[in-house]
C-alpha cells in the first residue's frame, strides 16, 4: 500500500458525502496509474531533438547569466 | 440531508465504498463537492461559479508575480506603451489557451500533469519535466522574495522581516488541511494584483495613445537588439511558464473538478486572463511615464527602483501602491509556485500531493511546500547575492524550457484514450503549436544573441 493510502477511513461515511464524488475521484482510484502509451519512433525522435535543442539553449542562457554576474561590478 | 444529484453524476464504485477505502482526503473533497452539486441542482449559477472559480484565477494572477510585474514595468519604462502593450495582451491570450488545456486534462483525467507524464509517457520524460520545473521554480521563488523585499523596503521594512513575513504567509496558508481554505486565502491575496490598475490610472495615461498602441502596435522599439530580445523574452516568460501547467492541472484535481465543471472552469481561466492582463498592462502603463520623461531605467529593478522613480510623477500614494502591488505579486506567487513544486514532486514520487490531507498525513507534501520557500528566502538574504541578475533571468529560464512542457501538454490533451470526446479540436492544436513556436523563438533569439555577445562576437548587438 502506498503512503498515499495509509490513512484509510474505516468508519461509515455519510451516504451523501460519498455520492458527491465520481468513482474515479476517490484517492484509491486516482492512485491507479493510467496505462503507458507506446510512443512511435518519430515521436520519440522528435522529443529527443526538442530536448537536446532546449538543453543547448538553456546552457547558452546560463553561460550568459553567469558571465554577466561575474562581470558585474559590485 | 442528502442532495440529489443529476442522473449523470456518477456515484463512487460500490467496491470502494464497500471495502471502506475512503480516506479523510476523499471526505474533505466530497464535502466541497457536495456544495457544488447542491448549487448546480438548485440552479444557482453565480453560487456555482463562486464555488468553482479558483485554479484559473490563481494561476494567471499568480503568474503576475514579482519578476513579471518588473518585466512589464521595465518594458513600459524602456520602450513606452507602443509595441509592448498589445504584445503583453497577446501573451495573455496565449496563456489562457494553454491553461484551458491543462484545466480540461485535469478535470477529465483526475490526474496531475506531472503524474500523467510519468504514467503515460514514462519516468524518463517525467523526471526531465520535473527537473525543468524544479530549476525554474527555485529561481523564480528567489525572485518572489526579492519582490517582497523590494516592495517592503519602500516602507522601510528590513529585508529579514519582509522575507520572514513571506514565509509566515506560506506556513499559515498550508496549515488548514483543506484545499478550499488554501485556495480562498490565495484568492483573497490575488485581488490586490489589481493595485497595478490603480497605479496606471493614477499615472493619467492618454486614452487615445492607448487605443493607438492597441490598433497599430507602434511606435516600434529601437536601440539594442539584445535588450529588446531580453525584454521580449522576459515578457513571454512572464505570462506562459511551466509551473502554471503543473499547478492548474493539479489544483483542478485537488479541488475535485469534473468534466461537468469545465464551462465554469473556462470562465475561471478566461476571467483570470483578463484580470491578469489588465494588471500587467497597468504596470506597463504606469511605468511608461518614466519613458515619457526620459528617466534612465537601466538599474531600476534593484532596490526600491521603480516605486521611487515613479514617485515624482504619480506621488507618494501611487508609489506606495506600486510597492504594495509588488509585495502582493511576490506573496501570491510564493504560495502558488511552492504549491506547484509540492504537487509535482508528490506526483513524481507517488507521495501525498493534496491540500486536502492533514498536516500529519502529508509531511512530505507540506514539507516541500514550505521547504522550497525557505531555500529561496535564504538565497535572498545572502549578502552580495546577484539579485538583479537573477530577477532579469528568471523569466528567461521559464521561456526557454516552456516549449517542452507545452509539447507534452498538447500530447496529453490529444490523447484519445485519456480524453475521449474532450480531446483538443484541430484548431486548438494549431494555436497551441503557434504558442510553442512563439515561446521557443523568443527564448532562442535572446539566448543566441546574449551568448554570442557574451563570448565577444558582437555581430548582433
């Protein structure tokens, strides 16, 4: 049992309270993972390309940021 | 007294009820949902809307945070209202489009954004998304405390006291063990984001000039390309950021919203966008008096900067309201960004991730919530920390990393198995892709120019 579910309510909750939630809104239901999606080769390649591109851009921003901090007179 | 629900309102599974698998979190959430069902059943339209607004308003007004308001003010002070007034309004349209997707995915799947990426696309992409979020959130949280510190310093409040006040607010807001309480405290604070509209009115803008700017997007900015791209990318990152996607989807789930609530949740999101755009444009308009009077704005984001610079033109009350607005912007964002951090990490490690849990039942969730704020607060109090540089770059980092978050969101919103008939329509995908491209271009342009200028290749400056 996950940490999420360790505090189970063992009493008799009011019926109207129970009915206020949809079945898949219960914590026990929300903790059930959805099935894994199979990504196509093209999708995976696209995600990798985007990730590498963003890493490169992030590195450039961080470099400019750090250089700016170092070169800023205190 | 039981409330009869519409026939289409489903009851929880018999097994769950019979097995007694109801947690206190379920009961807390169901209490709030009962009021929603009652309002819907009795046809109380405004009552229903009042119960369901929250995540959209909070995410969009929360993104009008310290660095965002300073970015808008810097835009107005540097370039006037010409190009950036309509540009900022446009970025809020983009934000509403993105946040509507996040809201819809949350209401339909009852899973947070981070949780769905982990489960649907795998742990590798999930952890990359969460690491992106943690990086941008921590940097942004630092800037929120800078905003509080800057705003309070206008009134002579010391930095430790101002920063400590922000931490007390976070601790107070999370202490109730109920999402509704946390949300209403945050909403109460969010109202004060409109102080920037008040300051804009006090600056007595020319209505004809405002109309001209919206109609023509002119005069266009001139001067340094790097500075223009910095301001442009900062404004994009001030409006569309990864934490917003994580936050709103998780908050919608935590609030217990269902597909039947989507119409009200759309109003919530659009209203948040309109109010946030008004406040953001207000900051720009107010600061544009500095542009009109040729005030040097290059270092205004340090110290009490903008408020003091504005004082000769809008008086002490106006400057004080601007400072209070900055404090509010920082304070609300500390709450929402800390929450998005705690939601995301909770979903990543399958730990507790709900404000409807009691403090003792979700120590890690509340610990991360407060811990993230404490770390950021500590950075602000380090003597000699480069607060100005951090403020300027916080939105940039969000801009650079946003396209990845957007691509995953569009994938989830188009996932037929998850979303069924509530998947994205084709036209919305095109708008979503256009937003991703706009954000990507803004971040990339600045990064390339700033990088080559830094290494000494000044061909673009």
